[in-house]
């Protein structure tokens, strides 16, 4: 573990401990959020409609094949739009950079006041999408996927948590905050169904397990 990573984990733990004693771990009710995923019942139906297939190869994959973050409006790129959307009292400068505000990370329950502590997670990771069918897409299609603000595909979360997720699917990784796992599974299926991506058998079983408890 690198010194920087260890330090950041320490910050997360300390922040969580402080929040736990002050009641700050409760998700802010007025906070904006990613688009609401389909209901659990619909997600179960969608999941049954997805093609089950062994995960494809990562050969040829590069994040550069999924251009992001693209300009959305004026000086604002996709990352800044999501930071503004997912935060509370976010102030942006003339370059659309978030200079103040507060954020609640749904994956781990941590609170942050610096945008640099947040990553924008692709709900269905780019590499996972590549192995599930996106390898055959055009660059324009992959760009749309990587910057999708309409589906529940992008969310601001603690950077170390996003990095620990990497490109793993729900059979391999789920948010540590169990209260969010139902939303996470609903969003994952929503995105995969919309983009007609495949699921492998272990992934489907993990999603069924979560959705059956919703």
C-alpha cells in the first residue's frame, strides 16, 4: 500500500469516525443525485432479459476509447456537472471548477468538502462494458456511454472507494454501505439493459441476490 493511499484511507476512517459521532453519516435528504434507477421489480425483469455470456477479453481495451470527460455546457465538462449535481451548496469558479461545497459518498457514507477527494464513478465500469459488448461499439457510442447523464451511470463517490472498485462487477464488489446496495444493483441492471450489454453467470446471480432483497 502506498503512503499516499494509506494516508487517504486514514482520512476516510477519521472522517467516518467523526461523522458517526456527530450524526453526519445520514445522507442529506435535499441533496441532488444521479437519475433514479428503475424499480427493483423492473430491474428483476430487465435482468431476466439480459444475455448471459462468459465475460469477453480485455484485449484492445483502453480508457482512451471511451472519450471523457467531454464538454457539456460552456466551460463545464461531465465531471464538473456531476460534482455540482451530487453536492450541496457547490460553488464553481469561472472555469466551472468546484471550489467549495459538500458531498456525501453513497458507497461508503463518508462526507467531503473538497472536490479533489471525489471521483466520478462509472456505475458500469468502462472496462467491464468493453468485455460485455462495448468492444464492438463506435467511438461515438462509447463516448455517449462514458458521459451519460441521463441514465444512472455516473455518481460522485470517495476517490479511494472508486479505485478499490476498479472494473469489478457486483459478483466481485458491492458498496460497503449495505443500505445502498439495492439502488446500486437497480442502477447496474438499468444501465446494462439500456445499452444491451451482457452479464456473466456469477454477475447475474449476485444481482439477483441483491434485487430479491429489495
